[in-house]
């Protein structure tokens, strides 16, 4: 199987849309979510976030390095988190 068969940059929007869906299902807001939405502003707690991480890991076959004390410093927005997932998926595909 070649690299084109795995997730690619054309899937970037799909990763963002999937992540938004995962977060929206747990969010305590009905406001629309997008790449610029701050994760800490949607009303999910750390347990919800860990569940989202597990869901992401299972869906994309990656391992997300999660530290509850620093995650929102490096992945403040949904777009930041989607970019990190894209990076991990690309690294896995390149391996």
C-alpha cells in the first residue's frame, strides 16, 4: 500500500470536521465550533478531553501525548489540536 492510500493533506479538513464533531458531542455550548474555537471555552472537562483523545487515537491509529497541565498551552484551539493530529498522522504514514 502506498502513502497515497493513507491520510494525506487532502484529509486535513476531514480531521478538523471529525474533531469538531467529537468535541461538539461533549461540549456544553450550542455555539458553532470551528478551527478558531478555544478548547477551554466549550465547557468540556479533562475527562471529556481524555475521552476525545482516546477516540482520536483509535480512529487514526496514533498516540497523542497528553499532559493535563500543558495541553491547552500548545493546543489552545480546535485548529491547533487538528494540526497536531495531522502531524501525528503524517508521521505515522511516513514511518
